[in-house]
């Protein structure tokens, strides 16, 4: 109900003639070793601007762990802006209800520099507050390389947490566009030691995480497309090792 209301407000404030898209989807994660599951539903509006884009997202979720169950909702806004041919930014913030399903508060900003042909360098910062009053500051650096129909990206992130110390993560992505049409396939590979980036659990422990996910963007018509994402995470902690298997499906309407 809250997500539906938020989406109604989003639709009202965006002009009907504005170029953009609307998408909605559902994701489910199942965890091994008795760690339960997580369900997330979302809807998103993307409005193109003269020099960028505004993305508004509303989501609701539920996390079941053993005999415990938590529900939460989240609202997030992201602004993409092209300042000049060399510099562009991605700025955003999010807010969620007091539960461990989503990050409670989040503010972030990325600076993208086009200094070399077919290459974009990125540096960014983020402040986040999690359930249990754990606060995390992070900085990241990476880049993207455009190779015809393929885009390869890499990002390194360093985290400083108020209750878990310092940690890091690596994220590598490869996106390949179809030879015809707007469809594409994208692969992500991740690795790191960021405890709070793991799925929340009452007995969360420091350790390592590895992940892989694959996305397919499949146009059905000029204005409608389907998305499907599947992935797995491997969690290695002092308490025990376990896995999370994830699948998400969505539909996009463009105008």
C-alpha cells in the first residue's frame, strides 16, 4: 500500500509529455543453512532532463530469518547531470523505515571524468546509516572502457564502519549489446570483506563475500521491455559459510 501511494505521487509530479520510462519488478533471495529469505518489490520512474535524468524509486521488502520477520519500505532519488563534455555527476539520497530490510539513510555522489577517448574515470563518496545505528563512510574509484558493443567497468570501494572497522570490495562488470536492437546482457563479479554489505542477520560476523550475477534486458516492442536478473552470493564467516540465490524480474515501459 505504501509503495503504491508513493508511485502515485511520482506519476503526478512528472509531466505526461516528458520522455522517460516507468518500471516495476520483484526480487526473491533464498539463503542456505537456515538463514531464511528476502522479498523485494519496487517501482521506478525515470525522467529525462535537458542535461541528464532524474530517477525516483519506491520499494517495499520483507526479511524472514529463523523465527524473526521484518518489513520495510524505502524511497530513493538519483540525479544524473552532465555539466560539460568532460564532467558529469550522479547524486542521490534514500530514506527507509526503521528496519534491517534496507539502508536507513543514504547520501552519495559520483564524479565522472571523460579525459580519454572511450574511457570514463569515476571517483565517489557515500555516507550510510544502517539498522542498529551503524554508520558507514566510503569512497570509491574506478572507470569504464567503451569497446564498440561492449562496456567494461571496475570499481574499488573502501569502507569505514562505526562498529566493524575498515573493509573493502571489488566490482567488475561487462555489458554486451545485441548486434541488432536495444537488448543487452550484463555480467557482474564481486568480492570483498564489507560485513554490512552482506545480508543482515542477528549474528552477522566479519568475513568475506563473493558474488556473481547476470542480467538480460529484452525488448518486446519499441516501448516495452523485460528484465531478468539471476545471481548467487557466497558468504564466508567465522560462524559458518552459506549462500544466497537471487532472482529478479521486471517490466519497463518507455515513452
